[in-house]
């Protein structure tokens, strides 16, 4: 009788071990799938950020070029400084000097 109960325990232990191993493999697969999805998402974000960097770099080049062509013609830079009351007049702060949608409020 002792042998049959030992055999029964062995069978139960093996079955329990088999189920635990199966669950472990499933968890590993799910973790790998999750990491793969996260990796793909990060690749997409990276590509979007690289596109944005490229666009911003082009925009910076454009504004630098505009500034360089404007500086020699700018009356503010070539004339003597205005009196302080003109510098700090409230209406002068509401006139945008740069015409870009990024700088419009």
C-alpha cells in the first residue's frame, strides 16, 4: 500500500511540476511579447522625434537666414537707441516681430 501512495505522490508532483513549467514558459513568452511591443513603440517614437528634430533644424536654418538678411537692414539695430519711454511703452510689447505660427499666441 505504501508503494501505491508513493507512486501517487510522484505522479501528482510531476503533474504539478509540469503545470508550473508550462506557466513559467507562458509568462516568459508574454514578457517577450510585451518587450517586443514596447520596442516597436519606442522605435516609432524615436522616428517621430527624429522627424521633428529635422523639421526644427530646417526651421532654425530658415529663421537664421531671415535674421542674417534682416540685420543689415534693421533700423532698430542701425539707429541710436530710443529713449526709455519708447522702449517700455506698453503698445510695443504687443507687436510681434517674428511672423511664424509657432510664435503666435
